[in-house]
C-alpha cells in the first residue's frame, strides 16, 4: 500500500513538472483567453490609451478653404464664365454682385470650373451663396435665382448632378436668402462645375427680371456633420 501511494505521488509530481516545462517554453500559452471575443466588451474605444488597432479612427478636422476664385465679385469677372445677359454690378465703391437677366430666347447663367483637391473622394461638398430677385411670379419658381452643379470625372463626363435641397431662392421679391446644399463626392469625381442660374417653369416664361448672387462658397468637408454645423452657423439668426 505504501509503495502504491509513493508511485502515485511520483507520477503526479512528474506530470506537474512536464506541464510547467511546457508553459515555460511557450509563455503565450498562459495568456490565451478562454473567450477571446469578450475583449471587445471590456475596452473603451474612446480611451486614448486603447490600442490603435481597435480604436475608432477620428477624421482630421476640416480646414475651411473656399475653392472658388473671386467668390464675391470683388475682382469683377475674374474666374467666371458669363452667358447671355449676365455680369457684375457695382453696388458701392467697395461692393459688387453677380447678376443674371434670363429670357426665354436668351438664357443667362454664370459658371466656374474647379479642380478638387487630391483625395476629396468620399468626402462632402458644400455649395453655398446668397440669392436675390427683383420681382417674383406668384406661386411660381420662375425668376428665382438658384445654385447648381456638376461633378465631372477625369474624362469630363458628369457623374453626379447637384441640385435640390436649399439651393433655390424661395423668399419674396427684394429679399436676400441663403442658398445651400451638401453632396457626397463620388469616387470618380475630379472637378466641379458651379452654376449661378435662374429657375423657370412652363407657363411662366422668364422675362429679363434681374436676379443677383453674392458671397459664394464651394468647400470640401471631411464629414457630413462638419458641413451641417458650418451651415447652421452661417444661417443662424440671433434673436432680437
């Protein structure tokens, strides 16, 4: 009986030594998780000390750059192409504005072509400006100024039309209004065509009424939220 106990103890001791030896040869064996997926629920992804491989990457804040040349007509017609009865009007000795006078037999519009910065694809593009019209047609979009745009690929084909949202003037006559829209930049987009135009609908033909544009902006934002916050600041009217 005594020899049996000794033999049993000896076998157990040998097994323990073999196990310890195996662990010392491969230290990672002692760190294996029984439920490795549980690590996701114990790590704070917002913790700056969390491993880079599991932290949600934060995009760099957008550096605000207006891509338009001469966006407020301060340099006359520089940077823009004019069609029909359109141009720049002197408001005062230090202030100028763009104008169009659209007619059914002579459409008037202004445009500028802009190359996008590298790696703009997947980001967001803001079209912004101010619009005004001398007179309106009741219950009609005719005469109202609006902003419009194309996204071109490297071969000059249109890959996206930028319209709608709040790009069209809807206020009454002689009232300035902020016009804006935010659009995702297509993966194939390389350049933008930015239009200043007047709207019209069938039955209410344009008659040469003056529309004006000012303080135009074309800005690439890293995120949609940044673009929306920027618009909110631009369009906020403080209470009296």
